[in-house]
């Protein structure tokens, strides 16, 4: 089979495209004919060695996959050849990745693609969508009627946070670049503010006199001083970006508010947590409410280029899809 893979950790130039032996499913696994995969920031962290995880070489890159069941292991139930499926937890912790013509997926990490949903449309949102769902509900403990602040709300995870929080009955305050504010309101934000406004903290304080119940910063700035100042009693700050940041925590203000700061990375999510997120996403996907703002499809041999562009910050919210099966089931052009 053809695959995008690395023989050692390093720069995007380490990515190769060529033939590897096709995998075989174990009794509890499903063999999937992959239609496409995506490129996420975490994929570059794993490939470079920034995020350390168990790997075997040659290592097939890529976390997300959408495809068709080819074969099931003897112990698998609930899947059959021909089923359209997706997964968003390959490519780490000893699992080979998705950037190949065929991939094996543990049955408890594989989910059915809802009828009528285009594979590429689903693929573009399952990773940021699951990240957002777990951050809000598993780690943020969001409840209806609470106030959520989403910093970096126009990005992939940020936009999913806005959609999911608003859909759960929360009041969403979004911060983003000025030209993205209307987009954030269209996603469901009650208020959208320019993150570059020098009076942003004052505006936020006036909009949230009781404070913010759940604070999430997808931009990775992690200004805990401002975040704690804005926090409501028993408010929760969820950290999910900015791996190299070293913010100062105003501990006194945090504990006297009975507040909390919690770190979250989807790579440590359990299969039960991932399945909960998948159920929520599969209910939303047919509605079209959860969708990528912009996508671009590249052929699988362009995987190294895709990683270079991701690391260079050229995508600016655009989701890169790597076409594995020659545009089978995919839209061949960019959308925005």
C-alpha cells in the first residue's frame, strides 16, 4: 500500500511517500480503506518529537481518517464491510497513523459516518470538534445558562467551542481578530470582541459582571492573570494550547474564588471520553451546524508540504485534507 511515513523524528523533510506492507487487523480491530486524512498541529508535534509518544518505524503519520470498512476482526461487532466510518485517534501511543491506503483501527476508536454526511465535511471537523466537546463538557463542566469565554474563537477549535457551547444553552463571549467578529456571531456567540482592543479586559468585565464560568484560550497566550480576574466564583479555566507558555498564576485570587485551572490534551482522552464526543459530533454533523470554515484538498504525496505549511503558520484556520484514495468521495477543490 502507499503511505506517508517517517523513518525517524525530525522536520517535515523526513516525511516519505511510498509503499509499505499493508496492515492486518487483530481480533478486536477493523481494517479500513482510507479515503482521506487531515493535518493537525498535533501531527507535527508527534512527527517532530515535540510531543513524545510510543512509535514504531516506519511510522505512518496522521491522526484522523475517514474511509470504508474492508474487513473486521473476529471479535468485532457493530461494523461490516462497506460501512462508512471515521476515527480521530490514530498516529500516537503505539498506533500507526491514517495517512495510508489502509489502516487498522481498534473497534472502540471507530465510529460510523452518519448517512448523508460527506466524508470530507466530517473529516475536517472531527478532531477540533472532539477537542472542543471534551474541553467544554468533560473538563470544563459546562452547564446551561453559564457564561463561556472563547479566546481565538475564529479558529478550528475555537469555532467548534462557540457552536457547541451556544448549542448547550450557554452565553458565549468570543474574542477574535476584528475581521472575524461577524463570523463568530454567526456561529452563535452572544458577543464578539476584537482581541487587539487595548480596552478588551474592561469590555469583558462590563459584559460579564458576575464573571466567566468557563474560560478557554485556543490562541495559546494563556494570560492567567486576566483569566483569573474575569473568573466567576467556582469558574473553570481549561488550558488546551500554548505548550511552551509559562504564565504567572495569581493563586490567591484563584483559590479565594474557589476556581480551578485544568490542563487538557485530547491525546490522553480515554476511549469512553472519545466515544462520548463522537456521539455528540455524529448528532451535529447532519445538521451542518458544525463545519469547517475553509478546506483545501491536497494529494497524499504532498504530506511534507502540508506539514511545512502548518508549522509556518500559513493556514490561518484552513483545514488541509490529504486525499488518499484519489478523490474518492471527496470534493476535489478548495472551499471557503
